[in-house]
C-alpha cells in the first residue's frame, strides 16, 4: 500500500512537471544569427560582421555613398546557431545589451521584439544618432519615449544599456502581457515600468493569440544605416556588448513535488 502511494505521488509529480515545463513556451537560446541587408538601398557597401554572442556582436557597414534611404541589418536569438528562435505569445524573458553606435555617418539601432507579420523590421527599442532620440515603438510594442519622458538624449560613440522584460501573465483583458523597457545611461537608470499590451486582432486568433506579443515573433537587435550619397567615407558601426538573455518562466513545481515524494517515502 505504501509503495502504491509513492508510485502515485511520483506519477502525479511527473505529470505536473510536464505541465510546468510547457506552461510558458520561451524557446531555449544558446546563440545568435546575423541577418544582413534586410534593407539594401546601397548594395555596393562593404559589410563586416562579427558574431561572438553573448560577449559581443558587431555590424560595420562602410562605403555608404549611395542614393536612397538606408541599409538595415539585424541579429536574432537562436536555439541552434542557424535559424532565428520562435517566440510565442506565452513567452517570458529578459534581453539586455550595451549598445554603441559610431562612425562617420548616422544610423539607428537597438533591440527588437518583432511581430509575426514583420519579423525583420518592426518592434524597435530604438536609439538614433541623428538627434539622440531613445524610444520604443512599432509592431506590437506599447509606445514609450525615454527622450520625451525622461530627458534621455543619446550621443554617438557612447555606450547605452538597453533592457526589455516581457511577461505573458494571463494573456487576457484583465491580465494582459506586459513589457518593461529600461535604460542605463550616463550613470542614471530609467524605466518605463510594466506597460500592458492591447488586444490583438481577434480575426487572427487562432493562430496568433491575443493580449501580448503574439505567436511567431522574433527577438534580437538591429542597426539601420542612413546613406550619404557623394560621401565615399560614410560608415556606421553598431556594437552590442554584454548581451544577456534570461528565461523568466515561473518557478517549476518540480522541486516541491519531489520534496513531497521524499516526505511521503519517509
């Protein structure tokens, strides 16, 4: 009878652990992949990339002396070093990095939580070297401006720490997902506080979900180089250092259940 109780407890624990393990679908992340020339208005530029994730990722684009708008390059968190990881609505994570934009030309870049319909372009935590604006916008992201709200103005050639924290919560009108943006710059810390997502398009659920970042998203960083026609020395470099990704799944019930088994067994 005692063995039956122990076996039943073990079976229930395994079942609960399995449920806990799939409660939030944050993908495992062990690498990053660089995706060049999303915008390629200057195809003759010289592009150099370095991927030493998580210590540093560098994207340098030189000879930007073309007409047109910009070159856009990004990097994506990955589970296999080849393909971008898929982030679904019920993920929970924190991503941070120290960003430096430098060069003879101007650009903008930062971190991204990109939606399914614009996996390479939208959902930007954006730092712009032209006027120093630091703001979050696009895709599914709630808008927040560190420049307008906190007076943060970025200076090209300096490092700025960016951080995003996404929590799925209940994915409902009463308990929507939240995202918090944070900046450390010139010795000061700034935060947006948790900002709630609005409802997604009900006509697109399924398969994409509601009240969060939605399914089939991508997470990482990007840099957009503004072109300077007639300037053969135009170049922009973006460096992301000290990249940190943290899976914020809730504490597993595994430890509690196995502790209970040990008590029952005794």
